[in-house]
C-alpha cells in the first residue's frame, strides 16, 4: 500500500513554497495557548465541561512525560435518572489561522468505547462570517476508524475521484451544507481508537489552500520524515485520507467563499448526543447489544470505569504557514 501511495504522489505535486512554523503547542505552553470552556454542549451531549482549574485539580488534565493528558471523569457514578452529565474537557485555541498546515501529533486518542464522541477540529468563530467547520479527526462509540468532515453555511459539495484519496466516501455524503450530515470521508481501520493506540499513536495533518482542504493521517511508523524534522513538504505526502478539492470534477465549492475566515482549533470529548446516542447507540453501532444497556445516557452515567481509556495524550499541535 505504501508503494502505491508514492507512485500516485505526482497527482499532488505542485510548486509550493517552504512552510515556516508559526505556532507550536506542547507541554511547555499548552495551558496558556488554549481556553478550557465550561459552557453547555452545543451537541446536547450527556456531558459537563469544566474549567482549567477544576480540570487540573481533579486530574482530568496534567502533563505526563512531556505529553498533555486530556481525560474524562472515570470514577463518579451518576444516578441513571439524573440529568447530570459526565465531566470532560472542551478546548479552544487562543490563536486562529487561515491557510497553511495544521499538524496534530497524538500518542493516544480516546479508545473504541461505547458512549463517547471525541473530535479534533476547527471552526470559524468570527461573527458575521459564513459558518465553516473542518472536522479533522472525529469518531464515536466503539469505532476503530475516524471520519473527516466539512460543514458550511454556503452551498458547497465535493466529489473528488476515488483515486485522489485513500479514504472512502462516507455513506455517499458529498454535500457540506448545514442541514445535511456534511461532506465526509471515512478513514482506514486503525485511524482512531484502540488500533490507533496499539500502534503508538500517529499524526493527522490538514493542508488548507485557496483551492482545497486535504486531510492526512499516518500511523506512528509511517509519519513522513519531513514532518518529524519540522519542515513539512505536502507535495511529497502522497494521497490524503480526504480530498476536498474545489476544482475536482464533480465538486461545486468555492473554498475562499465557503472558508473565508480564520479558524479556531477545538478539542473535545462529549458523550452521547447526536452521534453516539439515539440511533448511534441502537442502530449505527452494536453498543446497545454489547453493553446490555438500553440508552447511551444511562450507560455513560452509571459505568464510569469503562471510560479509563477515553483520553487524549498530545505530543504537539503545530501550525505552519
């Protein structure tokens, strides 16, 4: 498979100028670079987001061997009939960016666990600008693969040739416009969850220009040397897992009009909600049968120990422009 990727690499070769590191978030500056939000969950999950002080006091975030740990409450038994949510973390970056390369290097992501819905994503927060969301790494319940998805308030669709990316079209979803599931690609086995973690983690990258948004994933043993060296050369990366190319045949999206503003980086781990709860629990996964619990909400509240592996362990997040 790796040989095939490199043979196809010329499809993406272009005259690209060198990228320079503009932000590097790691254990040395993480807590001064991200805000810990404790507002209500916009996805209506069974969650209670907590602020930095509480997260540090309870151990939901800490520095371990120069890596940033972001976890969830895995000890509190919440009554099944309660309306309370399980405590977790929602981060937003203080810096924003437009165009360039965003690279997330993870030693561990939340495991393949029923009831969770974690994400590493970006969003437009500027008032008066079109809504634009880039879900770089997202999954739910006990999946072992990730999804990469775009959501826009403008009319926008992508249908790049299958030969231009190594992921697969997710359920035929090519329409990014709000009110639809979004345009989405599904990653390979091991791009999320238990398989990702057994392999020592890996790296996700977003390459954003005025013509396309491409999302890449590499397991730890296949991370390109240029990324490890700190001099990313996307023209050498081969195929992305998701290719949102505004000029591809079958696509209809003006990248600059749909993504006109700077984006903010988000991390969160919610529970249940629209993806992991409801049909996500009973129909789109085996979680109801696997756990013997009728609803996601009851399971999340009453099985704290099942969320021991529901944590991120971040080596770094970098922005190059």
